[in-house]
C-alpha cells in the first residue's frame, strides 16, 4: 500500500512545481485533492499497521496452535500405541485364562468322576458287607457310611468278654465273614478303632485305663485279621480312642454298652485323586 500512494503523491508535487501559471480555482482544487490524498494515505497506513499487527498475532496464534496440535498428535499416537499393546496383551491374557479354565474344568471333571466312582464303590461295599454280616446284626453289628467311608461297628459284647482283650468265638466268626469281603477289596484301607465307655477301669492287671483297653482291643482285632485271616499288614491301622468319641452321651447301662465298641473303618485308596489335585 505504501508503494502505491507514494509515487502518486510525488507526481502531484511535481505537477504543482511544474505549473508556472495556475488559476486560483484550479489551485484550490489541487490543494483539496492533495489534502484528500494525504488523508487517504494516512488512513491506509494506519490500516496497514493494524493489519500487520493482526497478521503478527495470527502468526503467533498459529505457532501456538501448531505446537498444541503437535503435542496432541504425539499424545494420540501414544494412546494408540498403548491401546494396541493393551488389546494385544488382553487378547493374549484372555487366551491364557481360557486355556487355564479349560484345564481346570477338565481336572474338576476328573475329580468328580473319581469321587463318583468312590461313592459307587463305597455303596457297593456297604451292601456286600451288610449281606455278609446279616447274621450278626442282631448281636450288635451295624454297617453304615459316614464321610465317604464304610463303618462296621461291633459292640464289645460281640467280640470280647467283659474287661477282656481276647476275641471270643462269636466275635471270630463275625471277623471271618468280614475278612472274606475285605480280601476281595485290595484297594480298601482298614482302620480298627477301639472305643470304651466312661467307666474307670478296675482290677484289669496290666490294663491301666480306658486308653489301654481301647488300644489293646483294636490291636487284638488287627492281629486276628492279619495273622489268622491273612490280610496284608500294610492295609491295617490300629488306634485307641478311649472314652472320648462316644456315639451317645449318658451313663445308663444301655448307653455305655453302645459306646463300648470296635469300629472298623474302610476307606478307598485315593492315590489317584491325590495325584490329580497336587
């Protein structure tokens, strides 16, 4: 804009200086024109300066916005990279979790199958023992299932004389029938538990208390089953519970009689199950 008005102004000045004779009217007109051009040039100069300031401000704003856009683009790229990585890791993790879940479900199915077979075998063993020992059930023998194990409970009067640890003939007959079944079940472990009532032991010689009596009676049964009936020693365990696990609380003769018992606990070997859940 400056380059446009400056030559015009120079031409006008030159024109004024070259005129030797000019009429007052024409002279006044030229002066008016000159003043008008001067005002226009000044207004244009102010406008130009304002525009130049605006351009400078716009350049500054553009620079700031460009930097902001660059920062945002960098941030977006990082977010995209993080999302891509996360999606990849999540997909991989989901795949691993799915495979692990499938393995666990397969193992759970195996455990359930084993437990089902155990329960079926336990029920079958109970039924077989009930049939084999049917003739002794009126004499104080019972067979039931507790916690996945078969319990053969024999009252002391079926096996021993009062205060004795020697098995009588009737007791031997019951153990013989029991042994016949146990010999057909080599996968069954056998625990023989002796139990007494809460009466103190009196005048029993080497037997000092109910602990001794319960242990020695359990040992007598184990010896008979291993030495006479030839059941493998490794399958049997003898334990004495004394008076501390009664089947019924009370002091009447009937209650004490029920508490004096031998319990033969039959449980399946669970090596397969233990190996599976390690």
